[in-house]
């Protein structure tokens, strides 16, 4: 793993369950319900969790899959963006909006770009490095990252 890579994993908490539900309603695989950014070669991570954006380690997530930072994306910019968000609150509003979005036929997604839920943080960090994703970061689920990025060969 290299700083700037992304990881996805299964999260058993209620936030993860809600994200998994959203994924399944969008006909995505609902297994991966958490995501974060690798910021150190020792497995250090930055993740948006319910308690806020925190530093953690990949070892806290058994079964996590590391996804390669896409070619051409500036890894340093990805890492600096992620580190700059540490201490921010979690974007609970976005989860509620994603819930409404699942129930209504409209394309009504989170517009609060200043605070993040897990995969929104990872997608926005990649975008800060120049990544062009298929979906806006505020509508990106962990399953989208898994679909769009290349898993690291282990
Ligand atoms: Ca947001």
C-alpha cells in the first residue's frame, strides 16, 4: 500500500447499515459500507466516522480491501486533503439526504461539500488530486469506489 491509496471495508455500525441499504437500493453490492484514505505506508488512515474525521489504521478494519490511487492522480494532494479534514464533524445530514434520495425518484443528493461522510471524504480527496469520477463525491458510496478503482493485488 502507498499513501494516497483508498480502502473499503464492511462496517457493522448503524451508519454502515444505512449506507449498505442505500447501496442495495441503488442496485450496488451492499458489502462495503465504509471507506477511508491511506496516509502512511504503515497503514495510517484518515476516515470520516460517526465521531468525526479521525486518524486511524488499516489494522482496525479486518477484511479491508486496498484500492489503488488511479494513475495520474497526485497522491500528495490526496493525502494533504485528507489530513486537513481531521477533526471535522461527520456529515450526518448527507446520510439523511441519501436516505430520502433512495425513496424518491429525484436526483436529490448531498450538497454540503464542506463536511463529509466516509466515501464522500475519500472521493473528494481523490478529486483534490485530480481524479475525475463518474459520480460527484457527495453521491459516491463505498461500493462505487470499489467499482471504479483497481483493487491492489495482494
Ligand atoms: Ca457532504
